[in-house]
C-alpha cells in the first residue's frame, strides 16, 4: 500500500518581515557597528546576504540583484536600519519596538 500524502513543504521565514529581521539581529554581536550609507555594508545588505538573497546593493527601500533588477522591500525594514546609533543591538531594540507597534 502506498501513502499518497504529500510531504510537508519546507517553509522558510519571510526575509522581508520585522520578526525575521529581529531574529537575525538577535544573533549578531550587539556592539557590532554598521555604516548606514554603505550600499554594500549596511545592515540590510548584510541581512539580505545572510538570508541568501542574490543582492548586489541596497538602497533606501529597494535591493538590486546581480542582474541589475531592483526589488522593493517594506519601509519598516529601512526604518530599523536608519538611525543615529548604528549598532546591531540598537537595531534589535528598534526592530522590537516597531514589531510592538504593528497591530495583531
């Protein structure tokens, strides 16, 4: 007898959500600094690369892949990255605060 029940699909967290960004930030050294204006070294560039995106650079609310195609991402991610205290720990605090503002 064969079991025709489909195997459960592998699910991955949506990289473009605050909870996913927060989970990644919590794994970073809190005092590690980043440069907000660096298209290839800013917080979101590092995060997208770690998530496996084919990212070439990151702008205000978009990322560019290696084929030159631009992709939008939610402004909330930019708001977490853009701040006067550019450390991973401070970004985690901002991210957590932003998540608490989002209605359930």
